[in-house]
C-alpha cells in the first residue's frame, strides 16, 4: 500500500531512543496544523529565489497556496497538482543540495510560521515520554527537517524518487495524503508496538479524518468547517490558534469560486511584484 511504502521508506529519527511511554505516541499533520500555510509553497518560493526554477512555475505554486489559504480546505486535485509540480521542480538536483538549502529556507520562511500552540502540544507529549511524528503529504526531506528543528521524533511524508542521489522528479508510490496517512500510521504502529487507543492525532483538515479516527485522542487544530462539525459531533478536542477574524471566516460556508479566484489573483500579483519588481 502507498502508506506502508512511505512509512517504510521514511527515516525515523531517534530523538527519544528509550521513550518512557513506548506504547503511546502523537501524530501531527503539518500544513495549517503545525505551520501556517503550505510547507511545500514555502519550500518552492525558497528554491525559486535560488534559481531552481522559473517565474511561471512560481505563479502556479502561488495560486495553489492562495486556494489553500483563502478557501480553507484542501482540494485533492489542487493538492496533487501542487505536490507533483513541486517535486518536478527538484528534478536533476541532488538530495544533499536540497537538504542544505532546506535548512536555510526553514530559517527564512518556516520557523516564524510555526503555531506556538501546536508546538506546545507536541512538547507536552514529549515531556510525557511519548514519541511524536509528523505525518504529511510534503516531501519526506522537508518533513524530517521540520521534525528535527522542532525536536520531534521523526516524520512520515511523500517520497521523491532519486537515483544515485539525484532526484528524478517522480514519486515513489503515491502522495501521503488522506487515507494513505492512516495506512502509514498503521504500519508504523505495528512496527513500533504502539497502542493506537492510547495515541493522539492532530490535523486541520477533514481529509485527515481517516488518521484522526484511528487514535483514541483525536484533536482538530485550526479546523476547516467539515472537520469542526465532525469534531463537535463526536466530542473531539478543538484548538484554534488563528486570529479571531480568520477563525470566524473558517467557520462560515466557503464563498464562491469566483471570490477564491480573485483572492488567488491578488496573491499571485503580489508574488510577481515581489520577485520581479
């Protein structure tokens, strides 16, 4: 299965070599759960500034980011296009090269976008002697980097194919998204001897309901409207770390496609002015 392949291929850090509570763990989605916005966009923008690809490529990434930010939900087609396009951008570059610039990009564009509340929740699990994994559709190299910089145990993510240390631009298996995240966690739980009824999971997206439903302690972070409704119905914890204005907007019915497109256009124009002006 795609999730199992991603789980087995992903490197698991040993930040907690001997966890005090070896049977319990926590799993965190990344985009809009741990970090404001889409990590793949922040990576793509950083790579653009380093001449990895063209302005036209950046405009496509900016549109996907605008859709993600303003509409407030993850459309599977947009997610798939964004991830695969971003992985195509790194074709021909080496793993070592991406890891090196990834450190710089984290400091420039990601570190200040980490939600302090979510980071505190992750730290609570670590303090209780539990392991904490990120589970994300973002490339595994970026997921591992974020986990490392936050002091977490490790990460599961989408695996980009590389041959002799050079990226081909293709995926290994499918993107780690939606049901594939649940499959990856099941494989990890079996390998690590975890009791999922004692585990926690955190996400902002209703696409992650399969992952959230696996564990005994699910929590909706900055939830989209569908996830918020589901969490309320089932008595799940809800945490919202956005401003009041953003949180209120997220609780409303999503606006028309024309409105979303207009907002996306504004973001794209700002990106063009910023990078070409």
